[in-house]
C-alpha cells in the first residue's frame, strides 16, 4: 500500500508484504516523487486500474514510468487506485520481479474489489485523523479566547455589517 502526501507530490509505502527472496521496497521508496510516474498518475487520477504484464512493453508515453519500474526490478505490476469520496490518496500495488505475470479477468475483478475496500477503510481512517486534528485546532483556538463579542446588523432582513472584537467593548 502506497500513500501520497497531502499535496500529492510524493508517495511512501506504508504497508508491504513480500515473498521470501523478493526485494522489500519500503526503505527505498520513502518520499518517492510522483513526477516519476506521469503516465500512471494520469490514469490513477482518472480512477483506472493499471495492469502491466510486461514493463518493457509499455507505450512510448510511459517511458519515464517504465524506467522507474525497470530500475526497481519490476517485470510486471498491478496498480489499483485508493480513493475516498472521489479523491485519490494512494495506490494498492502488486510488483512482480523475475517473471512477467498475467492477471486473468476474474483476478482483476476481485483485486479491484479489494482496492475499493482498502480505499474505503484507509479513507475513513484518514478522514477521522483529519477530523481529530481539526477538533484539536479548534480547541486550541477557542481555549485562548476568554472574552469575545460578535454582532451582526440587519437592515430589511439582510446582513449589512458585522462587528467583532474583544469583550471589553467593541474596540
């Protein structure tokens, strides 16, 4: 599982499973800039699954991506978008070294469902974390306020002016 930073400029492997003898990528992929995957990112942002049976057979417009994956030792890969509320925040990927891999249609369908479930779970977790940060920020801000006055003037039933300031007068 690879998650993007808030600005969607880099990616970091957050959860990784590797078969014995397979390269563990987590330590080498901390903060990988996403400009290294321009072809893949365009498709992931469009909500597409990416199934690459042979990295060397990627189209010419994907050569930057192909070079990244070749340097990484990948022969085949599958990338599924992780999104929540239509916002891409990461990728669930399978990288195959040593041999090329073909995923049958039923496998793709099931892996796509897994990507949706992971996106929902991780998206929910991210939303809760953001909500907790926002609530803490609100508590810090309001905790500093001891006295405050806010008034709204209405004319003919419409807002015309607001006045706010410290509680010791409207200064």
